[in-house]
C-alpha cells in the first residue's frame, strides 16, 4: 500500500455541503468571506458546517457562537437547529467544572 500523497479540493458545489441547506446563513457567510478560498478555509464556516451536520454539542456551540460574527437571526437559527432536542445536564456540584 502506498502512502497518501496528495489532497484535492472538491468542486465548488461540493464545498460545505451541509451549509448549502441554509440559504440565509450561506448568504451571510459569503458576504463575510467573498473569496472562495477564504470561505473554504474559514474556521468559522467549517465549524458551522460541522455543527449543522451533527458533529459537536449544543454546549460546545454555545461556548463559541458569539465569536462567529453571525447576525442575531442566523445565530439563533443555528442554535435552534443544533440544540433542538438536546438535553444539557447540569452539574450538581462544583467538581464538574
């Protein structure tokens, strides 16, 4: 077996596939990152794509969403989608933190 020797970016229409289901969020992110390379390599865009794709937790999103620079409406929409049905356990003692 040969070692992996390269990485190729997917075509534009495959980039951040999950985000493409949220047109208002995509429009906002494309306004923030108008160049395709900036959009594709953005940590914020990648994190949002992951959260909306089911990777990450509601509490994790809550801890970093303020740093994403989203409008109030898109921030709320993302939180609603990711945290819907999530049961956050509260810590009964100070030992949890």
